[in-house]
């Protein structure tokens, strides 16, 4: 039988994965305890062997090519499987460990995810957690993320989506704003009010407000002199200080509503929600640290079913 791999080849794959995960040869070299030139030569040999470019290089940065991204996913899966297989046959108890990289939007990150992480690490202290709190869509392979929380399930067959919760939307404004401008009594009244806008960072388009009227779901475009992008919480802060009316998730403003800093408006037209999902790459071998976190987070939500 011809040998396809040797120790040198496996080491090359490890260096390639490190470079892919940490965005460069220098970072990979630091972690592996070798020189950046050694990593560069290793990747060059891999590219020559495969006959494809794994990285696209410029004078300022390197990034995975399309072929490199596909190769990375397969290599990382295989290397992780070899590690777990070795532990299993040697009789070692396999405890989840390693670096877990998570991306979450600001709303879910601050109000749902971050408060749970101390409990998670108390249970699994060998897992280190890196959290990217932003509404920017990340590239799993190119940026080395394991998991992401996002609104709506993507139309991407390479990702698994686990439903977490449907979060109710509410319309709010500060008492000071309502004293100055009055309280809307019907949806049509919103056209005469200052409606704080939020722009989707992925598309640059404003998000319509969602209502339910006589059992019919309604999407309504509004207008106003304030536009927030990237961070939904900015709209809540503006509303809290009397800038106008804003539609937010109830869990973000529940303290403000309880304390009277914000007032809920147009309650008869409420009841709409948006779904939050936990996303991760669809691999034949999902790392133990990822499986452990998925089970942990989904267990906190009654709706944690796989999204087809």
C-alpha cells in the first residue's frame, strides 16, 4: 500500500490550519514555535503538491482562497478526529478543551450569551472562549469561527442552524418624547412621529417594523431623522433619551419598561417576533468543544430544535 502521509505531511497540515485560523503566517509561527519563513515554505510545498493556491497574498495581508477554505474545513475536521481517536484508544477520558470562537450580535451577546459564559466555563474549565460581539456577518472558514448566533436561519447548506428562541418585538418611547409629541393610537399615526431607523449592516437597507393587525402580519416602513447602523442598542439609547420611537426586542428594554424609562406603545398591534439561531459549519466531525457548547446553549432554550 502506498503511503499518502508521513509525520512531515501531518505537521504541514497543522501549520496550514493554524495560518488559516489566525489570519497569517506570523501568528501561526508564534503559536507553533517556528519562524514565519518556515510556515510560508510549508504552505508553498502544500500548494505545489496540490496544484492549487491555498492563500491569496497581497503586500498587506493573506486570506484563504476558495480552494483553501474548502481544504481547511476538511483538514481541521481530520486533525481533530485524529486527536480524539488517539485519546479514545489510549483510554484517556475525553474532556472538551481548546479555544472556542463565537460570534454574536450585540443584543443577544450582551443580554443572553455573555451572562451564561461564566456558568459554561465553570462546568468546562479547559475550554477557552473568545467572543466577537458585533452585527457583522463573519466568514466561518476564513476567520476561524466555530459558532455564530444570528437572526434567521441562512440559506446556506454548509451550515447547521439550531433554533434558540423567538424574541418578541415591542414599540417604545420615553415619557419625555410622549409629553412633547403625544402617543400614537394607530399604526398610521407613526407617519407623523420621529421613528428611529436601524440599517442592516449586511445589506445597507433599513429594517421594516413588524406588527399584527386583525390577525394579519404587517411590515411597515417608517421614517425619521435618526439612523443607527450595526448596533441595535444605539436605537434604544436614543429612544431612552427622548429622540423618538423605536422598535426593539422586549428582552433588551424590559428593565427600561419596568423602571418607567420607556413606555410600550401600540400594544394591540404587537405580538411579532424574530427568531435567533445558533449556526456552525456542517462537518462530518464536529469538534467536541463545539458539540459541548451547542448542547449547553440549546438546553437553556425550550425551542432548541434543528432547523431543516
